[in-house]
C-alpha cells in the first residue's frame, strides 16, 4: 500500500518537498529496487538494502572509515618496511616483504566472518582456543537409579540374608 501511494504522490507532485516525502515512503517500504518516475519518460531507480545492518557508509574513496584507516596503516607498514629493509636485501625481495607485511593490516579492515569484524573474530578464536578448557568430561547422572538405590540395596541385603 505505501508503494502505490508513494508512486501516485511522486508522479503527480509539483514541488520538490512532496517528491522527497514520496521517495522516503518508497525507501521505508523495504523493497530491493524501486523505479520512480522523475519526469515524463525518465525513471529514477533507488537501491535499498533489504537488511539495514548490512548498510555501510562510504566515507573516503568508496571505503568505510574502518577500511580507510586500515588501508592507511597497510600503506604505512609497507613504506616503513621498504625503507628499513632496502639497504639489506634486493628490490624484488623488499617488494615481497612489503606485500606480506601490509597484507594483515589490509585484511583486518575488510574481513568479516559470521558478522564479526576481524578483531572480534580473533578475540573469539583466542578465547575458544586458549581460555576455555580443551578436555570436556561428561558425567552422566541417572536420577532414577539414585532415587531407587536405597531400596535396591535393601532388597539385595534381604536376598543375601535369605541365601545364608
């Protein structure tokens, strides 16, 4: 219902504020893609994420702030490694060392696993591998046996007495 109203309002609207209001209604309708008429014969397509948690705002060069910061760190590590190692090894070796040194920093900014950022994943992995016990021991408890144990012992003693 909101989509049909938004289409009608958007296509018949004369002023800009009414069109903006109709666009907001269409955005809130949770459609993946919505084509709206801007003028006669022209269409405007608005892409909307189905899941709001998947939305990331691009701040610098199409990267999120987190990705941008880790990219700068990766570049800084690569440049630092280049100037530190250049006097000791050849150019090709230094270039490979720069790539290997910068890769973890670049990966930290872009990797997401099960909705966790790289730091959260590393913390969860560290906790599961080193902080929780590896050997899990299972001790079963038979509640029925525990309740019946006194009467069973009593019956066994009576049976032993009768056998003597």
